[in-house]
C-alpha cells in the first residue's frame, strides 16, 4: 500500500511543514512537492514538529506529471465548480477509494496552491475530484487542514477497506503510460483530421475522462496503442 500526498505550487513554506506534520500524525510519509516557491526553508522545518523526516525525504519535481508518473489512481482536491463535469467524491469516500486502489499500485492526493487551487490542466491528470464540504457561511479551509482531513479519513479507511469491484488481468496503467497514450491518440486524431489541431483541448479532455473511467491496465493500453499504430501505418500506405 503506497499513498502519496502531492502539494503543487505551495507559496508559504510553513504550510509545507504543517502538511508534513498532518501526514505523519496519520502514518503517511510519502510527500511530493511540485515547484514549491520556497523549499527547503527554516519555516517549513519549524512547522514540521516531529515530522522533519517527511520533509527530508520529500521528492521535489517541476511538474505534476513527474510527481504522478508511477501512480495508478490520482485524486485532485478542489473547492470550486468546474465547467466540465468531473467525477467527485467527498473526503470520506475518496479515502476509501484511494485505499482500495492502493492495492494495485501507488495512489496520490493532489493539493493546489493556497490561493488558486488546482487548474483544469492539473485536473486532466486526475481520476476524481476530492471535495471537503464546509459550512456555506465560512468555506475557507487552509492547506494543512485539508491534508489533515483527508489523511484522517485515510487512516480510518484502513480498517474498512472493501475489495475492488473489478480485478484487472494485469497491473493498471500508470499515469506516465497513459500520458504517452494520450499523446499518441491526439497525434493520430489530428492526422486523420478528426481533431482540430488549433483547438484540441476540449475533445482531449473528454477523452481523458473516458479512459480514466475505464481504468485500463497496461496490456489494454498496449492494445490501444497498437490500434493507433495500425491506423498510422494504413494512412502512410494510402499516401
């Protein structure tokens, strides 16, 4: 079982330390930081009382894609509505799902910058939205609080995990393998003039939703890429 907490673009180093402490309180130590504004930093260390080892072992990368490349399931935290209908779960249900999916490989929960949260481009890489409902009269929840809520639910879910409804024939495709597939798919759809190369995002976003729901395993992704390669070969032969 491997569960990763990912913080994207964190602006205040103290929040990184507070998140590390929240994680370790609940037995989670895998922390990844995507382009933090200030890290390492003495304020992060000061706020990570008893959890400095989480900071010392944290992975620092430049992009979300790098942070999740080995993940088989990713939840993105979001408090605002979106123009496209992403699947959504509250912290309790999301924690239970993460625990189930962790039996297939590494899973992750992603939290965005303090002021703006995750962008739609970030959420393109996520299987579901993670929401933490708050009182409408005071909806502000700081980063460490959000991480603490989820990690508590993850700890509680460990004793209540239900078996997955579907057991794949092989290992689930990782985020990195899916990204290569999406790139291949976009190129082929452009070549056959199904996709407008000047405006590909809306269609590709919906196709990502489709394949994320399908949860393809590595063999299935290889089959899909083989089909795309056959289409490319046929198109070259016809030219």
